[in-house]
């Protein structure tokens, strides 16, 4: 992976898109976005979230692509190549820590989707009342052997794919599966919208009530935008190193960010009308999706079929994201600590499973890992990344990397101003504001 000459490249523009979208789209869109939005006021949260995606998400993603494609290295090698002898590589270490923490609770939730796939396939969700579905979730997410086994099965699947290298595999599957997931979510959204009482959910999601906005809400929106776009920890930089010089990085960053946001909003449209129609509280937190969606399936023609397909696709969406997370850790272990790739994979996944077990045992640890990585580590990583590209790297190099067909990119000026002046201050402001240092 660290050889420049034979570095693997994505096969096509669509392959690049599908893979980056495959990493971005996952539990963050379907599970995390609706519950965080639900806990943080709905519409007002959505507006702040979208503003962060446009103002910070796209420029940070573009900066990561620049770092990766310029250096042709993994995230550590990248900083060491572009800034030899300088401490910038610490950003990479932070990325590995973030990957560890995120993957440990992520695989627990992915484990729940395995349990739900089983429940859906064995017809155990049909005909249940909303209350019964709540009870089923409590049982599935409890500290039980089922949860532990599902976690291990999921980590094993992730490890087996990463162990053999990800290039062609992920690209091929992402191209096929992401469009399928999109189609299913659209179907669910349509069914949810046609439920009686749906309009209240739509109002909740789209009508901003700014009285709900506190500094905590803003930080959550920032964290969620980085989490959902897989930013701030080197995933997109690593992908950038596999993107051929012919591709337009700007176009890719915009398309990936918009598709990811579109899918999150669609998930919200599928979930909130149902939340209100079935009398569930939007603030139910981590269990929101797992109790509302089975309710919708019960109201759908062909609900059995769609529920099975949905959980299969959600599982795959989780897998394409977890692969990208594990890849960051494995690339570090194998390239920097000189372990073989399979050995690095097994050690990393063993350690992550152990942390995952801690998340199953304690919901406190679960939410600590979740909020610390998303709300602190990722935005901090993003801050360092824009500082690096905006202030450390030579302007000419950045400009060259963003050239399209030998011509300077039209958006270069705007991008450069944002990463130098706007993004760093915006992120700092949210942090300091949250700490109560500035109001
Ligand atoms: N973006 C993924 C999701 O929304 C999660 C993720 C976060 C993946 C950070 C890679 C890095 O599910």
C-alpha cells in the first residue's frame, strides 16, 4: 500500500463515488441521524446540520482528498511525506483512536441489525404492537449472548474483508448495493408519509424551532456531519490516494456529501412520520429506528419481504462503513508498526471487539465513546486537516492537485478562503462556545 508506483486505483468515476458514498452512508444516516435530530429539536437541528455539511463538510472532504492524492499514502505516511520531521502525523494517531472508539460502538449497533435481520426473517416482528416492538428492542440490545455473538459475527465479517485488501471488493459491492439501499429507503419514506398522522412528523423534521437550539445542539450537529461524512480521521484521505489524477476531486466531494445528506434526510422522512403516527417519542434515542421501522413494515403490503431486504441492506451499508474504519487502523498497524496485514487485522479487530463488549455491558461507555469520538475527535481532526492544507501546505501544490484537465479549478479561491479562514474559526467557535469560554 505504501508503494507509489503500483498503487491500486479505482476503476471508474462511478466506482470512486460508490465507494466514498459506501463509507459515508451507513448507520450514521439511518440510525444516528434520526435519533440525534429527534433529541435535538428536529427542524432547527436539520438546518444547522445542512449548513455544516455545506460550509465545513465539503471543504474538509476536499482537503482530505488533496492530502491522500498528493501523498499517495495512508494517513500517517501522508503527513510524514508532506511534512517530514514535523508533528503533523499526530493527526493520524488521533484518527486511529477515533476509528477504534467509533468501530467499537458501531459494531454493537451493526450487531443489532443482524439480530433484527434474524427476527424479520423468522417472522417475529409481524403483527406486533408498538409496545411489543419496544420490548423486543430492549431484549435484543440487552447485555446478552445474542448481542455478543452478533457483535463478533459482524467484526469477523469486517475483518475477513479488510484482511484480504479492500480495493476491488468494496468498489464492486458498493456500486451494486448503495443504489438498492436508496430505492428501499425511498419506498419506506413513501409508506411512512402515507400513514395517518404523518404530517406531524414532517412538521417536526422540517419546521425549525430555534428555541430548541443550545450550544450542545450545535456541537451535536457538527459532530453528526463529520461522523456521517466519514471525516476528520483519514478515511477520505486514504480513498483520495486511490483516486486517479483524471478525476475531479471537487465534483466527487460535492456529490458524496450531497448524496449522504440526501439519504439521511430520506431516513428522517421515513422515520418521523411513523414516530408520530405510532405514538413513539422522537427523543427515544438509540432505539428510535429499531422500534419505528418494524412498525412501518407491519403497515406495508409486502412488509415481510421489505423488512428482510431492508435489514440486509442496512447491514451491508454498515459493513461498507466499518471496513473503511478498520482499514485506517490496519493500515497504521501494518505499515507503521511493520506487522503483517492479516496479523494487524486480527489484533485490531480483537481489541475493538473487546471494547465493543464494554459498550454492550455499559450504556455509559457506549454513549461516551459515541459522543467523544464524534463530537470531539472528528471535528478536532477536521480542524487540523484544514489547518494543514490551508496554512502548512504550499498554495501552489494544493492548487495543482485540484486542477481539472490542466486548468485551475473554478472553485479554488472560494475553497481556499474557506479552509484558511472560515472552517478553522467555525470549528473553534463551536468548541469554545460549548466549553462556555465564549458565548
Ligand atoms: N459515515 C459512517 C456512517 O454514517 C460512519 C463512519 C464514520 C465511517 C467515520 C468512517 C469514518 O455510518
